[in-house]
């Protein structure tokens, strides 16, 4: 087996390819150095690609005119002590004598290196000494992108600036957020790792563990997080180089399952690699590729195949050299007349300016440029490795990532082509925590990765209608969250309506009591000449009955849908009406006290009684209450409000009192007035009781005060329309207490016992004409 391959031409391109597999023990004595190094099919493709491109260019009359291209292929071995041996032989004929050339009249114009970036970097300094153009055919390598270190080097592969985005896009597509990260400890791995992690952070993808690979050997994990939590089923091999994938495959086959069961399980499941190549329409197919006689040492049983990524880069590299050389020859023709052009071989250093500016369209229709600033970003094929019996692996393209998407769709994937492991047709899960369904929000765990979280139910009146929501959304005021907390429903308006039983009962009660009060007033008007009506100031009784009618009717303002008018009238009408009623009771009580305390003519109390001073109590109290209500309405009046918390699923419409200070001032004045009335009536309770209502006034104020003292705690503990119903009931109860305790005994005498409705002395209650028998 030879170490070189040759095809003659007027201009030669030197190619340094690894034709043989690595791994043989060169120290094996008694055997050829290449005896255990069979030619690999992948490297065989590189030779065929170079041959095919040369033949195609030489048959194209529009290129190079009468010049023909040829090549010299020298095998190289990455990382071996003899890595420089063949390059020296190809250039100088004797690698033991540096800078001395045994070869005269060299026709070499450029060199192809790769696909390994390591071998390209090793050969680069040697080629740069002679300003020899170097075109690398491997994947884009950041280490080779330093123009100060490699000024004569051109990378044929597209830029890999979108590789991190492509990788993470695939993770997001399958909803994988808990993945293993495998990377090589070289300049490319160190370059892509920060970009990959940054892109993963943007998309909430977390690293379950990291494995670092150095020199194609596996080391201990750099950082490994616990795998006991979550569901980790999809380890991913994120390879920056095509050859790295095969290295990962070798690792998978080499892992001892009994010694490293976890690593074996993770590695054998499934892995993806990004194969940097062009679309299927750009692939070039070889049919019966012609071969030079000097290539007979190569195996010739397969010539019908599709180009790999490296083969396609070789194809473009040869065309790039031909285009640059063609432009240089045209330029020389314009400057001077060329003589014996076939014998004149251009200097390799002269080719650099034309290579840097080379931009052309290859026969496959793709635009090719060697300038990194104008070079387009790479498109990535997504390849699924199908496993066949006996260890055969078949790469199937299942999708593509393009940095120039149409309609914002960078990733296109045919999921039905994916072969999943363990005989399943569903995508595997790779998550630290299962997704939080609707009605729950993600709650991050302290000290854990962002992908590890607990699912916390949404609180009341909040909902989450999607999976993995960071925060629950609060429902609007007119809506409420259902019991599952996954949607907001429209609230039903709620208020103390006339149509519902409670509202109807209270309204009927208010109308009935007000009618009863009006009937009592009619009885008093009809019997206004009787002693019992005239007793204790007839006018005050009429005023008290009229105020009680308004007290009963003002409760209707609290029933029905609240509006601006009813909200402003509710508390003010209640306060004014009850102020008149209580002040009338106070005036009646004071009248009784004055009447029985006047025993000596000429005393001041007699003057107060005769002058009608008790009658001024009502207007004074009314003026004070009206003033308070006026200030209330003028500063912060009541308004319509809503309550969304008291009843689930209901929007309670109620009247907000506005200024609580004004409300309690009105209520406090009414309470102090009632307390004064009760005190005066209590002091007068033992006065002579012939037609005397002192005891009845005392009982009425006792009932009144008891009702409102009970009202305060019950009112503040009630919610929604129950609170309104409590206030209405208290109004009706207190008004009924006044009506019942003061006027029911009198109506009983007027209507049932008219015989005693006369005055014939304090001790003789019988009227004339009746039998005075006991």
C-alpha cells in the first residue's frame, strides 16, 4: 500500500488526507507500518471527490484555457510523531534535510488539508513559510480562524455561528430541558460551550451533567449534577466536528456495562449529531467516475455515491483554486503578453489576492466565497442514526435548521422519520420536573436548576390556563376562577333584589309596617279629642308616627340594584328619619317629666312647659343631623361599589359609604340621642301612670338601643347582601319597637277599652254613666 497518489497536470494541488485508520501499534516489529491500517471508506471518498472535481474542471473549456489540473495526495496521521514526514517528502523530497529541496520545477499551486483541524493546524506553519495557500476541508474550526496565526489558510466550510441556536432549537422542539452535555476540551469546544449555555439559559434548558473529552479519550465529568430527580432519557451528543460523532460512537461501544451501568445506559439510548452540509439539491452524485491509471491502488468496487460534507468541501476547494488561478491568468494577460504559458507556472504566493476575493457559483448552484466576512452562515442537517443488526449504523436526514428562515421557521423536522429506542414511537422525555398542568404554577426550588420546580396550585381568584406557567393570572373583577383554577368565568351580579325571597319578605314587611303605622295615625286623628290622644302632647305623637312611616319606607332604599341616587339617600334618609323619631320620643319624655315636676305655680319648670320648650328639641336635633349629612354628601358621598370576595362566583353590587368618619358621626349622634332619651325615660318610669306613657317610652328606647347595639357586631361580621339585609332588619325592628311599645297600648284603649278613655281624677278612671262597682 502506497503513501501517495498522483494525477499529473500543468498545475498541481497537493492534498494531505488521512487515508488510513488510526490505532495500529507502529512499534510492532517485523511488520509494515501500514500493514494493520486498512483504507477506510470515508477517507476513500475524499480521494474520489478530488479526482471528480479535477476531471470536471479539466473538461470545462471556460476555465484555465489550455492548463490542466493535477494532484498529489499524501497521507497524514494526526498526532503521531511522523505527522510532518509526508508533507516534507511531498515538498522537498527528503524530510530529513529541512529547507533543502530534491524536487526541481515544482508545479504545486495550493494545498488541501483536513478534515481534521488538528492536522491542518500542524501543517499550516510549514505551508505559511512559503506563502503556500492552504484550504481546509473540515468543519469550520475556530482555532483555524486566527488570521495572525494562519494568514495563508482558508476554510471552505460555512461559519458555525448558528450552531448553538440550532442545537437548542431541537431541544425546544422536543421539550427537552434536562440534558447531558458532551464536549471536547479543545479550542472549538471552549468556544461553543459558552454560546451553547447562553442559548440554553434563554430557553430554560438545564444541564443535567457535563462530560469533557480530550484527545478522543473520555475523562471524568467536569461537573455532574444529581440524576436521581426527574426523568432523564435523552443524552445528547452535541458535536462540533463530524469526526466527533464517531468518537462518541466508539465510546458507546467501549463502555463496560457492568462497570459503568449508568453511563452505558445513557450512552446507548440515543444521540443526535448536527451534520454540516448543504441541502439535498446541492449534493453532487458521481456516476462511473473516471480514474487515472495511477489510482489503481485504490479499491474500485464502489463508485456510485453521494458526497459527504468533507467531499463537498473538497469539490468547492478545487473549484476555488481553479477560479482564482483563472482570474490571475486573465489579469496577467491584461498586463503583459504571456509567452510559453504552459511552461510558466504561477507562484503560489501570487494566488493569495485572488483567493481572498474569489466568489463564484459552483455547478450545483451554490454561492461560494472564501472571505469570512462575506461567508454565509451554515445550514445544518439533523441526522438520526438508525441502528441495524451487527453494529451497522445508517444516518438518515430527518430535518434541517436554516439561519435564514421563511416565516420565522428556522427548524424543519420530519418527526415520523425518527427512530426512537426501546421500540417506542413516541418522543422520549428528558425533564427534571414534570410539567405543571393548568391550574398550577411553577415554584422554583431553592438551590436547584431552573428546570427543577414544584407545582403550586393557584390561589383563589387566580388561574393558569397553560402548562408550565411561571405565575398565575388574576381574574378581572367581573370574573372569577373556577374550582380547577384553569379559566375565569363571568361573575353573576348579586344584590338584595326584590325578586328573591329575602328581599321580597323584607319589602313586604316594610310596606306592611308602614301601612300599619299609617293606620295608627288614622286612629289617632279620628280620636284626637279623647284624653289618651291629648295626653303627652298630641302634636308630638303625630310627628313620631309620621317619622316612623318614613323609617319603615327608607328600608326600601336598601333593597334592589343600587344606583347613585339610592346610595346617596340610603344612610342620609335613615339618619334624618330616625333622628326625628328619637328626638320626638325625647321631647315626649321631657314633656312628661316637666308635667309631673311642676307642683308650685310660678316656678321656672312651669314656664318651660307652658312655653312649649320641649317642642324645640326636634328642630334642633334635626338641624344638627341635617348639617352632618350635608357635610358628608359634600365631602365624600356614598357611591356604587363591588365586592368580589364575599361570595364565590358572584359580583356583589353594593353602596360604599364613602367617608366612614361622616357615617360614624351620623350614627354616633343618633346613638347619643337615643341614649339620652332612654336615660330620661328611665328616670321618669315611676311617675303616676294615669294616661302616662313614661314606662312605655322607657321600654321603647330599651328595645331601640338593644336592636342597634346588637346590630353593630352582626353587621360587621356579615358579608355581601346579608350585611344589607341585617341593616334593613335592624331598621324595621327598631321602628317596630317604637311603634309597638308606645302606640299599641294606646290603640288598645282607644279601640278595645274606650270606657277607660276618660279623665275623672287620677284615682277614679271610670267615665260618667258607668256602674261604679268593683
